[in-house]
């Protein structure tokens, strides 16, 4: 489960970063909307990756204490 979440999170933050960069090169209202969508996707992906990292860290600490 954590591996799937890691893949989803990493894919989302990479796609969000690419979308933001593409949005910065557009003109008009599309520039604003694509950049905002890219930023949101980036932050959600980064959040998922962070949550998975914290979960794995806690699991490692719990396993180290039980040994």
C-alpha cells in the first residue's frame, strides 16, 4: 500500500511541477488557471509523499524499539 502511495505521490508532484512550468509559458487566463492547477497537484503529491515518509519513519522506529 505504501509503495502505491509513494508512486502516486511522486507522479503527482512531478506532473504538478511540469504543469506549473507549462502554465507559466502560456498567455491570458490560461496562464493563471494552469499554473494554479499545477501548484495544487504539486502540493497534494508532495503531501502524500511526506505522509508516506513519516509513516515509514514511525514504523522503523517502532521496529527498532521492539528489538
